């Protein structure tokens, strides 16, 4: 006789958050428990970020190492998945980000540069919209990186999703990361 296994409960690592898809206001969203994958508020609806895979994790780690070296020389702050308040109906979490020296970098502050790495199941259209939302809220730059296609798009000034071969930004003078170098971490 087979023993029945209990169904996974919401907010467990192998299941979605019970809050995913729920409409709520800013105060209710901010009162939610922290769960992984993290929750974002998108147009007043809670959305759970997708679970990352190894390629995503490796790319973000490599970018964070490059950001760390940049911060040591140029100042500012950087790091993964800091919650960003875009407005009262939108709180998003870039995969990683950089706040230039002198820019507010506390909880919920808009970064100078946001990095988005496509996870399995995410559409490029949705991530482009997210990059545009960061820009509208005051981010100087957003890069969208697609590990599967091994491409990157730049959202900065008049450049709206322009394909690039290196990560360079007016907001990070002296920072340059060739895509060939970045994507080499996927072949190790």
C-alpha cells in the first residue's frame, strides 16, 4: 500500500508563494514575510521571481565580482536583489545593481545601474518592460542579459534595448565587461 505524501504547502521551497498573483497595496506588500524566490509588486499585484538556474547564478556572481572590484576603486555600493521602490504600486528586485557614490543606496532606493539576467521561463518582453520601469524611476542604466542567446541589451539615455557586445555605461565610468568574458563562465 502506497503512503500518501502531503501536498507541498505554499511558501515552501518547492512551491509557489500563496501571495503570488494577489492584488494588494504598498503597506500590505511591505508587511509580507520574506520568502525565496523573492516577491515583487508589479502594478499592484504580487509576483514571485522565478527560481534561478546554474547559468543565471554564475552570471550574477561574475557580475557581482566585477562590481566589487569597481566599487573598491571608484566607490559606491553594489549587490544582488536589493528591493527597489519604483512607485507605490511597484517594487522590483534587480538581479544585481550598482549605486554610484553619493547616490542614496538604502532600502528601496533606485540604483544607478540595474542588471537583469533572464531566468528560465521569463520572457524578454517582460524583462524589457522591467528595465524600462527602472529607467522611468530614475536608474541611469539597465542591462538585460540573456544567457541562452548569449546576448545583452542596453537601456540608457536614448538607447532602448540596443544590442551590445560589452557592458559599459555612462553611469559607471571605467567599467567594461566584454560579453565573451562574461559568457565564458558558462563554459567552465
